[in-house]
């Protein structure tokens, strides 16, 4: 990156490199904005940003960003950042972050950025959070901001600039990820605990290579449906503030009083929250079979009750479940494309990859990419020789 940076900007003086990982969520889908539980893992796929101050030879100082993936250079007067509006362009993510930093009292100094990412875009592995968090660190350039404020600032950027009312999971795990561990996040208290996964299993993500256009609007619709469910449930249980507060038994006692679609959405969230706890317990006991069963239950719930799956994801899950050595499989992330995550025996991984590719190719004439999910460290500055 140093050589590339020098080529682009003439000098690499004062260069620093920051990294923020993508994630795969093992279980707890669409529970974060309902203030429930999630269990993601930070990946070794990450966004890297090399940055150096740009100096002000004459005229206004510029903020410049070069995306290697897009092969596109963009620049703004650093002094104008606060007044920019979203353009439905990839730069909405970094600019949204820059604006939130300004609001939080961090002036944006003229700087040059080079952005490189190994998180496949549109794959549901959270390339946008990786870009947001790495941008925040690059623009902060060493100015201190505590990790939780960093994650929340990036979530606000996504709400206010990218226009997606997302939960906290993706930004949180990008900041708090840890090598060799999954992270159970309580999306209400915003605390977490590290969950060591049992020996004898590995997780592989398989990419459908599609992202259906529906994804953004359906996400907003689900957020609204969950709010409607809370309002309905409050008629019987006034103390309920979010679906996090509703036990599966409480839910069943009021389900018939809710509009059918709203009831199905809420049933997913309430049962999914319970599955996260059961998965963590099963993991601690090394009960691999139960972990696998819970993954499949999660998928069926997302498929039939929450209705955020699609033919490609269902096909990958069903194909995976027929392969020797697989414990369970489900869609991961927001849905409508992106990836599945499959739990399997490590010695079955090579054959699994081949069989999945063959079957998917035959069905959809597309080769799915697969990624080994190696739990990695959260975001930070990259120092020479460091491993994540
Ligand atoms: C997207 C959002 C997250 C979360 C997931 C679904 O990745 O960014 O906040 O809601 O969908 O679990």
C-alpha cells in the first residue's frame, strides 16, 4: 500500500494504515435493532486505509479518497465536508462518517486516503461497516475515541447518510472483534462477552453472488413491522419496550391478537433471541449437534416467518445440509442475497467447497465464492508484522 500511495499522491510521508474487519454473524439475525442478542465473528477479510496529511501548498486543503476497487479518485474541500449531502455513491459511507466526526467535535483536516478492501462488496459480510470504521480511524488519525463511541458514530453515519436504519451489530463487531472468538453482543446494554467456539468445528461462508434490489426497502419495512408488533404487544404487556422484552411464551399468548404478518415477524425475533442463548450454552458444552439444529431453525424462521431469504440462499442451505460433515447452515446478514454460514467438521471443508460450487453452478450458472471464517481482531492501526 505504501508504494501505491506514493504513486497516487507523490509522497508517503507521515503515512499510517488502519484496518477494520468485515463479519459473519453465526446466529441472532434481525435481533440487533430489536435490542436483543447477536453472535458475530470478525473476519480476516477487512478494509485497509492508508492515510497521510495532504498539506496545504495553496488554496483550500483537500480531502482525497482513492478506492482501489472502483479505481476512482474523489476529492472535496475539507472545509466543505459538513455541508455535503448523500449522492447514492460509495463515498456516502466515508463522508457520512466524516460528518458524524465533525458533529462529535473532531475537525476534518486535509488528508489523502487510499482504500483497499478484501471484504467482497454486497456479500452480506458487512463491507459497509468495515469501510465506515476504517474511515473513522483514518480521519481520526490517532485522536482518541473510545471503542463504543466509535461503533455508535459509524452506525449514525449509516442512519443519517446512507439512509439505512441498521442495528449496531456490524459496526460493533468490526470494532470489538477478537482472534479465536465469537462475540455475543447485548444490543440493549451494548456490553459483550467473548465466546470461544468448540474444537472440532469450523465455519465457512458461501456467497450467492447476488444482492436483490429489494434488500434496502425490505429492511426498513421489517424495522417498521417490529415497531408495530411492540405497539400491539403493549396492549397486553405495557412494560414491553422492544421485542427483546418478550419471552416466547408471552408472545404466543398475544400472537393471535396481532395482524398475521406482524405476528410472524415478531415470532422470528422472539425465538431467534432465545436461540442465541441456547447456541452459546450448547457451544460451551460442546454440543455440536444442537448448535447445528439451532442454525437450521434460525434459517427456517428467517425463510418462513421473517421472509428475508431468497431462492439462492435456500438452495445453498439445503445443499449444505445434505453434505457429509455438516452440522448446520443458515443465511447470514440482512438477507435477500449475500452469504450463508455453515458449521462443519474441518476435515469436511475441502469437499464441502467443491460440492457446493458444483451444485450451485448447475442450478444458477454462477460459481459461488467461499470464505473460511477465521475469527479475527477488531479494528485498529496496522503495525509492521502484526497478525489479526
Ligand atoms: C444488516 C444490518 C445489521 C443487522 C443485520 C441483520 O447487516 O446492518 O444491523 O440488522 O442486517 O441481522
